[in-house]
C-alpha cells in the first residue's frame, strides 16, 4: 500500500505540473476569450419555455451592450429537443427550442455564446435506469436532493459525468456550435460513498474512503488529491470532446477562488483560458470590497487571461430568495468594486420570467457606462507594487475545519488595513512565487501563511535577495506544506527570529510598549502616527520567539497579560520586557518585517486603528519607495491602478457608508474632496486626463514624473484616466 500511495502522490504531482500543457492556454489569434467585456446570463427555469419573452431578453442584451451570453442548455433540464436518452426535456418545451431561439438571437447580435449545463441533480428515471449514478452518503443511502426531494443528487466522479454528461456536452456543441460549455455545480455536492468512488479510490490509492475530516488523516489527504485529479481529468475530457467538434470552443468549469477554495488554483489557472468568479452578492458580515478580492484571487492564477465577475441582482443569504432584487446602490457598488479590480461584469438572472423589474435599469446604467469607456477598462496589467499572498495548502492542511478563523481572517484583516491605507495591491498564490509572478511587486505580505515547503521558503529568500521586501505575521512558515509543524520557522533566517517552542493561543489584557529608537530621539518609522502613544493593545495569539543574533532597539516589546478582574487587580505586574513583538530588518536590498502575533486576525476582529497603522506602516517601510498612487482625503476608498495599451487608470470606489461592512447599501454618501497624485510609469508624460464618472477634465499639475489633481467628490466610483 505504501508503494501505491507514493506512486499516487508522485502521479498527482506530475499531473499538477503538466496541467498547463494538456490544453493550449495561451490565446491564439482567433480565440474569442478576450473579446467580451460584458456578460449576460439568463438561467432558465423549467417552465420558462412557455412563458419567457424572447424578444424582451434579446432587446435587453442589446440595450446593455452585452457582448457575450451564457444560456441554459442542459444537464438537470434540457431546454432544447435533446436526443440523449434520459436527458430530461423541460415539460414545457413542447415542439420548441428555447435554448436554440436564444442562441440564434444572440448570434444576430454578434455575441459570444456559451451554454450552461448543470449536472448536479437528476430525475427519477435516471435513478431507475442507473442507480449507480446517484451520490451516496456516509451511511450508504442514495442522496435525495436537499432542496427538491423528488430529484436525486448525482455523483460527480463516476459515469454520470464521465459518460452521460459527455454525451450531453457533445450534443449541445454539435447542434449549436456554441463557443463553450460552462458547468455549474459540476464538482459534486460533498463527499460521495458510491460504488464507483469506493472502487476507483481504492484502486488509485489503496485506501478506503475516509470517514474523518482531519486534514492530517492519510486517507483524507489522498482523497482530496484524488478528487482533484479526477475533476481535472473530467475537465480535460469535456474540453477535448468540445474542441473535437469546435476547435475554437472550450470547457469552462464554475470553479476557483481564494484560500478556502478546493481545487488547486495554480493548476486551474494553467488549464483555463478564461474563468468566471462566481460570488454573486454579499451575505452575512461581508465587506463590500469582497467582490474586488475575488478579482485579485483569480488573477493571481490567471494572470492576463480574462476573468468575468458574476454578480446576481438578488439577495444571497442562506435562505436563497432567488427571485429577489437588491437595492440599486448595493448592486452598483458590488459590481463597481469588481470592475475596479479587473473583473469583466457578468450579471446573472435566474428565471426568464420577471417577478421584480427594479434591477433592469441599474444593470443597464452600469453596462452603458462600461461600454462608453471600454477602452479604459481593457486592462493590460495592474500597477500595484504590493501583494498579499494566499495559500490553499495553509487553509486545508494547517487550518482544516478552522481555516476561516485560523487562515482567512488573517487575510481579511490585512486586506481591510490595505484598503484603509489606500495602497493598491494584488494577491499572489503561494505556489506561484517564481520571479515571473512576484518580481513586479516590491512587497509580499504573508498573513499567517503557516504551511510552506522548503522550496517555497527558498523562493521567498531568493525574492528578498533580488531586492524584494517581506511582511509576515504569526505562524508564517512554522509548518511544512503538509501542515506538519517544523522545529523552527522555515523563514527564521529572514525573520531574524527563531521559534521558542510555545504559542499563547489566547492572551487576555496584554499590551505592546512602543520603544524609542537608538539615541532615544526618534522612533522607528513603523510607529508613525503613534507619536503620542506609549503603549497600545496587543493581539490575541502570540508565537514565542528567540532573537537570532543582535537585535537592539526593537520598536515594540511585550507587556504580558495581567488580570482584567476584579478591577482592584488590574495593574501591570511587569511594566516592561525586552521581548520583541516585531522584527524589522534590512536584508541586502530588501526589508523584512515580522510580527510574531496575530495582528492581522485581531485587526479583523477588533479593528483597532493602532493595529491598522502598524499594518500600513509595515508595508510602507518595507516598500521604501514612492507609492504609485497616493490619495488623501476623508473616507474609505478601494484604490486600484491599471495600465492599458495607451493609458493608465486609477479607480476609486467609495466605500464610505454605514453599510460598508455589512450590506445592503441604502444610499451613497458623497466623499469630500480627494487629492490624487499618480506616478506615471516609465517617465511618460500625460497627454490628457479625464474623470470617467463625473465627467470633465480636471486641473492637473505635473511635476517629477507625477501628476496631481483634486477630485471634488466621489459618489460611488470615479476613474482617473490618463492618456499617455
Ligand atoms: Zn461517487
């Protein structure tokens, strides 16, 4: 078994490494992928064929200048006269062809058309003919659909997808010559214990299917790898069958995301010529910048390849009011933050029959503006100089079931601090730390990226040797790529600190002392903005460290926890220690800042402005250069900066709103004036400067390779467009 397992892991690694060569992912001249800038998705419901208004939808696509459409074709329900046995035709299809009519109409509008399939649910006749196609739960029961109990949940990794859905896919592409197939919920609905999964997993790995969720369980790990391998196999199968019929078409899975997503984004990015970030709206306590974060996460793996940003017009809470409509302001701000972060807008509407028409004008306005200024929205590259690293292996193998709190909350905290600091930034995938992916950045931030291999640590070291700077927090590099704790940080040499064997998981009432610099005259720039403070609150969790070599004058030292009750006991037992709570160093031409505590996670929980300043100052000090764009003025803005072929743009999304951290936004609050200074790339001069939202040509001062201007007010969004 050990041999089988080793071989399996080796094979998996080989597959991951060669994923990019299986399908041509570099755009060919006749590829359509980069053409569409605005997507329209109409997801039909089963009774639409008798009800929906074809002319209305085609007219709406034209009015919104949508240049691509995603239309429901088959899978759970076929909206065309399918001949594939067991492919369930809509009961209301009759002699018609709802999908075909829409395709023909969109083609007349010169739109790219991709067909949507959804294989996750099947009807009773499928169950009766092929009970083995149905997913099985841990107790061995075939799974009824959780929302529609007369349907059955299908197994994604067996013959239902590999055989039946392959026939469906081929039929749709042959009949309609669509440009691609986009599958929703194609990757299964949780763990499946069916006969195919049991047998295939055993054959591949020697293990029985795991019944634990512990990420350190060998069978569990093997299953996660095997499942991905199987899904990549399915992706390649569908893609190659599609291309045999239409070489310009491709398969596009609905997949991807950040640290918590389950398919390796490095391999996804290599395989996909185009992807769509499916984060339809806010739910729960979600900040409005979360849509922009999607764009950054996908781009980390996709690079210059196009990414659509799917936004829904409805409410996205667990109660799934799929026929609802959000406020106009919420729809706008969500879509605009995606656009500002490089996503090409994609509206999705479920049901061709409208129950609430309030969203129509909102989307038409956004798309109309987007169409008018398309030239300035066709980005070539982001000009951010800072990047936040994310790590799926850290989330899965170190975070496990607590990944949200142990991993993602660190990222969210640092993300929020960068937004408030108005520092444009990108995200970087931890398996893409090679020079071609990181050397555009001056600073890489590692927000508790705990699980890193020796190779990854070496890449980070080499990045610093080439002049890059690093900011890291908490347990970064204390675990290997499998989530197993190391005796010392993989990056101990870079941090100038070693692990001292202990972790305080929860500190109560602990503080940080702000120390004078050498000569007592001046504090370290890390403490800028805190001149009037002697001490500030500490975080919640702390790694014990030992200083490696001399480290005089640490800017922050620990004041240990002391009782917080009864009040008579609340006085510091130790007023001062020499235990550093930040390590700041120059390493060659690079700079390194390491916080051995959970400053970013605590920031997400507590939002202490003092911590926000430290997080900002760490990046500014590490960057040690003039920022590409500086925006001053009151309010919270998401600031991004882009290069197009002949221009540079700076997007400013106004997040200043009582509902910024939990929607929905009711109204926009206009900002006071903002001073903007933009460093022009490569010493270029500005030919023309425009404000693309409020309109007009601002008064511009140009000096030292930079331009400065004042934006009187931003309602929801502004774009400074600079022709070079
Ligand atoms: Zn199965």
